[in-house]
């Protein structure tokens, strides 16, 4: 079955270092849903399928996504699902749901209270449970290993990394090199900030999408692949799963890209893996270096890229999401105006 699917709405919570709300995300999600419904003119009754992305490890409770459903409300009854991943993978599930013809609309959301607990230590739980996780290497140190391998291989430099940071946050790249390391060769500006946040996207099919948005962002290709969970079993200086996903999604003619790169060297690596040249505008929103809410940042990349189409700024865009250590699993979504 060949059902066209488009992004027709996007909203996100403010990116903040910490919130006073609980880890179930309800406080962040309620205003996001309200903004999304106001933007599209839809109501809860118009949504055929709901799908969320979050993490029980981050929330420190089992089945944490069930509590988040309180943001939707008990009436009317809903058709709902969840992925224990970034909301971008929930969007993939919702895209499939629409493609099957079961529903014609879906609302996808992701949320995370990254400030709860020690994020860098919590993320060690996603590592190989036998040989790596017992060592408790934090997420920044793992990324630093990847950055050092790329520098030693001549694939990027500390200056090139600083230039990525300067573009995202302002400042002079050479001046940034004067800052101290936090995990050699990473400095603070090389790392995405710990961020609480949530985002939500509405998908719709065919004529329904055209009713809801004058200029929908039509999904022309979407794919995700995964590399080995063992850090020593793969080449950390490249990303085969990104290469394969980009090839399957079809990235020719892309004018702008929102890349889920929580570290400066990863933006360079992803550009190389996807094959983006200097004519492509990368992370015009600021990207994860401006705000990286766990389990929502990848979904936000899709929403931010779609917004570029909504606003008529670009005709063909790419969004990327990642999950796992050192770009282990990657999703590429290509959208265009018609």
C-alpha cells in the first residue's frame, strides 16, 4: 500500500537546564499538546494514533510512559503505543501505522527530564552489560574516545570541532580552543548541554494532510539501522548505520539538514557519512548543542526540519536522529514540499 504521509505540525517545550516538574513529563507535555492543537486546529478526538518515546532508566521508574498519558487525558479512549527510545523512533512506528491504512492521523511525542540524577552515569546503562557497563564509563568519556580516534585518523581537528561550536553558539573558534578540557579532546562547548524538554509532531496522510497544512512536509524516505553495541567491534570514526539509512532514505537534492549530533565531532562525522557538502545548511535551529532533551531531541530534529518546509525556506530537507553510545543507532528522514 502506498499511502503518502506528511508532517503537519510541530511544537516543543522550552529547552531548560532543569525543571521543577516530575520525571513523568506531564508538566512539559500539556502546553506542548495545546500549542500543537492550536497550530493545526485539531483536537484530541482527531488523532487516530498516539506514540511516545521516553526512558524508564531516565525517569527511574518502571512503565514511566504510562504516567505521561495523563497529559492526553482519559476521555476519549485512545489508540496508543510507546518506544523505549527517542521520539524519532516513535515517529517511525506512527509513519508505519498510517502507511498500513489503519489511521490517517497520528501524534508522536518524546520527553525527558535529563536533570534528574546523574545523566552521564545513567547513560552508561546502555553499554554492553558484560564488558563495558561494569566499568561505568560516562557518556562524555565514550564520546571523547570517538573524537580522539577521528583526530588521530585525520578526519577532523579540534579547530574544526570548535568551528561547529562557534556556529551553534556564537563566539570565535580560536578563542574556544583556549578553554580547558573536560574529557580530552572534548571541551565544554563540544558537548550538548544537559536539557529537560519535550517535543511533539503530528503526522497525516494524503488529503487529510493537505486540509491541515497549506505546505505539508511530505516524508519521501525514512529508514533506521543499528551498529554493534560493542564499542570495540566497530569503527567509531564512521557510522555504517547512518550511511545505510541515508542511502535507503534517498538524500539527493537535500538543501538543509537537522543533525542529532550531541558532540561537535559527531556533526562532522555525520556530514561525511550522509554525504552533505558545504551547500547544505546544517542545523539552522542550533541543533542539539543549543539544547538536547533526552528522548526528544531526535524528534525535534524532524520537527525543526519540517518547519523549514512549512515556512517555505527550503523545498527538500533531511532530519537525523541517533540513539545509543557513539552514534550506535541512526535514523534518517527526508521530507519535501510539493
